[in-house]
C-alpha cells in the first residue's frame, strides 16, 4: 500500500515480529494502557530500553478497518490513524496504520506502524508494536523533541506481555 511496503513487513518478520493474517480478526475496540513498553530493536539508533507510557484507544472497527488514537501518559504527545487496516483470525490480530502525530513541543511527524497481539480477558496479550519514521515537518523543532530519525525502524513490546484494558 502507499504507507507500508512489503519489504518493510518482511524485514519486521525477519526480526521475529508477529504478523497475523486472515480475514476474521477479533473485535479489538477499547482503551488499553501501555505502561511497560520496551524498545527491543532499532535499525538506525542502536539504543533499546524503556519507552514512555501511553494509552491507546482503538475504535470504529468495521470489517477490515479500525481507527486509533495514542496519548502519552507522561507528556502531551498525541498521534492517531483513521482507516487503519486490520487482519487476523481467532483471537489474534495485526493492525497496519498510517500514523500522524504531534510531540509536546509541536513537532509534526508521520510514521507507518504495525500493532500485533492476541485478545485476552484482561486486554491484549503479547502486545508488540513497530514504527517506521517516515517524515518530520520542522527539523529544528523535531530534533529538539528527540524523535527517532527518519527511516528508523523501532520494535517495542510490553515487557509484562499485556496491554491492560482500561
């Protein structure tokens, strides 16, 4: 598609990122808390470690699309994507989203993100997320915001393996 290339998905799979296929994904609507996120892979930045906590709202799921909003619990960073594609079957799913965001200091950016996991009683089990930084509008403001470089691929997972439903 326009925001995520097949080579990007293949690269993520090579890094053991789960991509669930199928035409019958579970209903994943809800608000989830991501409070133990860890970066497990960076393609350009060689650092891994803790990521700020945030809340993800997943809503308006219809057939193979869903909308998402992300809100940092520690700053005023926000991002979201409408019309994200969802695939999967049984309790497991993958969401492909063209995400647009704005950092606390006003940096506008665009990432291609993939979110995968399996629905469980308390939330999303084995939650993992990848982001590819596609664009930053104002270099000076964005560099100050400490956002990852354009082209960087980051893989994150919930260290406790659960994105708890709020």
